[in-house]
C-alpha cells in the first residue's frame, strides 16, 4: 500500500491539511452504505453494526464505536451477534483513538489497513484520465431493471471472490435497500455485457464510491477510469460537495490520477471464530 498518511491509531496525518470536504460527513456516508447491508445488532448502543447473514465478511461487521472510549464496549456481546458469519471490525477516525489497542487486548487481530481518499467535486477530471468511449466500445450506464441488477451483482460477486451461492441473496438485499433513493449503480458495458461495476451513494453531501470492480478479462483497458469519472459525474449532478472512497492497493494509483488524496484510513480487525 502506497504512502498512507495516517498514524497507527487511524488519525489523520500530513496529507490531512489538504483534505477537501467534511470528514465527519464522509464517514457518515460510509456508515450509511455499509449498514444498509443488514439489520442493526442488539449488542447495545455503543457500536454501529450490521449483519446481512451473508457468508462474506464484507457484508457483516462493526463500523464505529460510538462511546467516548472503547472500554465501554462489550466485545463478547458483539462477537455473539456475529456468530456463524464472517465479519470485520472497521476502525477509523470516527471511533475512539484507543479502539485498535482495545480490540487487540480482547483477541482481535489487525488484518489490513485501507486508505480513505477524498476529492472535491468543483472541478472535472483531467480529460486525459478517461479513455474515449468511441475508441473502446465501452459505455457506462445506470442499472435500471432487475435483469441488469442480477448481472451487475454477478460481476462484482465474481471479482470479489464471493461464492456463487450467495448471488441471489445479494441481489435481493441490493434491490430492497431502504436508502435506494440515495444510490446509483453504474455498469460498464461492452458488447452488451457488464464488464465493470460501481455503486455511488449520495448522502451527507458526499458521493461515496463503492464496489468498483472490473472483470479479469477487461482489466487495464480503461474500464476502472471510465467508472470513476461516471461516479464523479453522478456526485456533481446530485449536488454533492466531495467524493470519497476506501481504496484497494490496486486502485489507489488510479484514484490519485483523478485527484483523490489520502486523508485517513480504516484498519480492519478480525476475531477467531
């Protein structure tokens, strides 16, 4: 992972002085999107958590400790909530700074750290960043019907390495989200087939960009760039102040080309079953 400018407790580092937008709004946007995957847990009011029941950790987890100190969290109760499903505990700057150490003392293991990247939406992308669709045979369009939604989910499900047996339930949850009015799903289509995906949630003044995936056969052919530019355009059209995302190591260089800067990070923790 390249140059994440954060301290070990997830606080913002040197690049934060240049960060655009309101980071509280960015994390509120992220929480809304993630928690839309499942129901709120019953482990008390000290954490924001969601449980879809899907056997993939991306769709179950804790996204914030709401108390002033993590010491008030009943980790045993939280772990009970997630019995029988894989899950992650997300630790970002919207949780108390002692959260990571607290989780380690209770058996948590840090799995990875992912940069949170942000850019303002007051300027378009550099024209050289996005390939011309007429030259590539690619178009990016909103997902508008159930058939396309099923293909959209199949595309990112396969790219994520999620088991095919979960696909129908993933599609059902996507179609039934209570915040679907805030969400635009964008499909990159070539020769009539979906070859890339992204989801944009426009909430709290932020265009949150999620599930950027490209099929293996179409990678390094401009699909990710076209999806990113289309996601930024959605944010502008809906009047958002900034765009934000959590980058993978492979995606981070692309987002830097689009003007995103690293402002903080999420640290993902897991617990033994």
